[in-house]
């Protein structure tokens, strides 16, 4: 009887084990990480420990020599964790998956092989038709970080970088208020008996929230302006303390700006150029050596006096007001930004391997599907389609047809 019972149990287990083996087809990924060539881009997509995790799960990672140097990750940090370090970019682009930060240049697209999967940043407004058509000809599947959403339907990469930019913008303001940078000679915040620094923040999104958090923690007096009562209420709720908030009314805003020491522009537009909030006449009447930080400069800027600068020469003076207009503030703290990015990208790469293919991931993860703007050479992004007058294909229908 005991022998029969053992045989029966074994027979019951066998189909479950067989289903388990066929239901989870692990796939070895070949991942390439090239060195960034875009101007002053210092971030990298994966840390050495994330590479170690991928290698432990049976994946192969090849990296161009010096890819992590700007973020203070050296080649031996990666090689010790199982990455293959190669001296040239061409060897990296033999991989099936390319994971990078900046959009690919035409030279990098030329190195790509047919059917490759590309993870990179790609704002529709900055994409050229030549680059798009070159990737389409090579049947590239391309994922844009700007559209990548998490389980909570949050733009996860945008959110992470906005948190960094918001906090960093206040620290930048503190630098340029000091005498070292020929500022007012003020300490951001205040001490007993000394009035606090006054900061005006335009916008009430993630950048504004983390700028306000940082400024308040340093003791500054913060005023936040936005056109949306909902966003202002959400910011105040998230911060957890009362902060001056106001809808954008020209008279009230102008008075606040003229009395401020720092103005941080963090207004965003869903499509196209962000609105210009502060005109040149207002900037001209601001206190001498005040600081303007235009976080919205990548969308044209929200100050009429703004002009794009870079990390080598980040500021200029106009009407005796210090302007900081660097588009890529997150690269100023490249190592922190890399840690934030690797926390997003590593689980996605691991899940591709677990699910067996990129299509399985696209089918099961709407947030990933939302970020795909090219699938095997077919345009699937509505915004890019409208810009170039092209008809995008429905990725859900493509995914369904391939199931």
C-alpha cells in the first residue's frame, strides 16, 4: 500500500513539474553597454553590482572600456563582477540588447545589427527623421525612458531624474549665492536672528516638490506657484508641512520674484515648448546677484532671459542676475543618478530573461509597452508619428498577432 501511495504521489507531481519547466523558459540575454559620446553625459545605465546580478542569472554583459569612468566606476569594478571589457564600440554593438543613456548617434546606429533591442532616452522633440528611418531600416526595437511607466503608472525614469534635479537645483543655488561664485554672500536658509533666504519655485511637479523639500530642510522660505490647484495641493500634501502656494497671478508672482534671492523654474509642457513665465522686464528689476535656475531649459526655458549653458560654463549674468541654464543637471551627480537608473533597468532586464523574450515582457507589462516607440522597425509611438506625419502601428495588435 505504501509503495502504491508513493507511486500515486509521484504521478500527481509529474505534470506539475513538467508544466513548471515549460511555463518558465529562461533566456540568456547578451547585453551591451557602450561608452556615452553625447556632450557631458556622465551617467551609465548599470552599476557593477547590477552587472553581477545579471551575470549570476546567466546573462552576458559586454562593456566598452571607460564606459563608467565619468560616474567613478572603473573597468576593473565591472570585470570583477563578470562583465567583459572590450576596447572598441563595434564589439559592444554585437550584443542583442543595447542599454545606454543618451539617444544613439548616427554613427552608433550604423554599428547596430538588424533586430537589435535598444534601451535609451529619446524625447520625440529631439528625434530627427534620419535617425528614425535608419533604425527602422535595421528593424530595431527601441524603448524610450521618457515613456517608461512602473506598476503605479508613474513615469519611473522621469520621476527618478526629477527628484535628483529638484534637490540638486537648490544645492546649486546655495553655491551661487556664496561669495565664492561672486553671489550675494548669503547662506541658503538662515540662522537665529537672521532672516531666511527667499526662494520662489515655478511649477508644482516632482522637480518643484523635491526642490521645496530641500530648501525647507535648509531653513529657506519657499513660495511655490503653479497654474493648477490640484498640483499645488498635491505638493503641499506630499511635503507634509505648510508652504506658501499660489496660482500664477502676474501681480502676486512679480512681487514674490522681485523680493526673492533665488527663482527656480520647473514648469513642464506635455508637448512642445514650456510657457515663458518671467519676462525680461521683471528679471531686470530683481535684486543684484540673485540666482535664476531654469530647469525647463530643455523645453525652451520659462525665463525670457534664459540661454542654454553647459557644465563647463554653467552660468552667465544678465541684468546683474546669475542665470544657471544647464539642461542635464542629473549628470552633475552622475553616480547618484546611475544608482537611481540601475534600480529601474536591472529588474526589467531580469524579467526579459525570466519571460523568455522581449515580446512576452511587452505583452505582460503595459508600462513597458507604453515606452516602445519602434517594434522590429515599425513605428508605434503616436507623438513621433504626429511629428513626422507618419501612421504608427498599434503595438497591442502586433503583440496579439504574435502570441
